[in-house]
C-alpha cells in the first residue's frame, strides 16, 4: 500500500498528498460524514488543515487546497470552494508541472461563474478578471492538445456566455463540452457538463431538457461506479 510505504520511509508530505486523494475519493463515494466534508471517524479535516503550516512542502499544501476546491465545487459549497481556490493561488508556483494545475483553473472558473450573479459589484469585477484569465489559460492548453483540454475550455466558455446573457451561444457550448468530454473518455467531465447545463435550462424553465440532462448525468455516474475497481 502506497500510504504505508511512504509513511515508513518518512515522507510525510507525500503521505499527506496520498491522504488528500483518499479523502476526495471517500467523499465522492459517500463515505465521509457528509458530502461537504472530508471528515469521518478516521480523519478530521480541521486538524489536517491546521498542520499545513509554512514549513511544509508547498506542493503538498497547494495540492490539498485544489482537491478541496474541486470537492466543494462538486458538493455545491461554492463559498468554501472559492476560499480553497484563494489559498491555492499563492502556491501555484509549486505545481507548475503538475496536472493539478488544470483542476485549479477549471474549477476556480466554474466556482466564480456559479457565484457571480450573487456577488456585489467589486466581487463581480474581480471575478470577471479571473474568468478572463482562466479562459485564456484553458484556451492555450486546448489549442495545444484538444483531447485533454477542449471540454474544460468549452464548459467555461459556456458559463461565460450564460453570464453574458448569450443563451444560444451557451446552449451550443454546453453541447460541445459534453461531446468533447464524451469523445475523449472524460466520463466525469461529461457528467459535470450535463449537470451545469441542466441548471442553465432549469433556470429558464426548460424542465424537460434539464431533467433529461440530469438523467444522463446519473447514468454516467452509475457507469463510473460500476467501473470502480473492487
């Protein structure tokens, strides 16, 4: 077992990175106290965060906050997701060559898009700047390698179109994000795109379309569950 091995070897920071991954998986599987926490009988989230002090390896701390950003966005706790994104931002230099950088740009953009309409004028100004910057970073990656990055870029574009009241553009972009994720095997991102698009349609009274999308999302998540190793 990887965690036991690195603990015996004294690699505390690597052990904590593995624990972060385990906590995310446990949350997604419904094995934590609630869907909005990493805590359960064996793990206390507040205690874990308290030991992420300045003397720890920056990569470990950044990795944790990105995992929390992702988990809290998926649980609908957008304020907590934003707080996690803010804490990760100052440490992004530590993961410059890591795939987790994609999760930061993707989920931070989706988080501020979800919060945007409830923000005050100053918050919205900052969030527009963030959305622009994250859109451009995702665009650069998508242009360089569409199979991995295009669906993330398209979903963020769809959310920006929604906020800009470009409904037809948003509809097309949601569909493109879904299709790109499907074609490239990103089942989890396909499910997420269905969910985000469903909220768009529900807000506009298109309940039949929204419920169809949510059923598609549920089926994809069941597929992921069946594919999970025993």
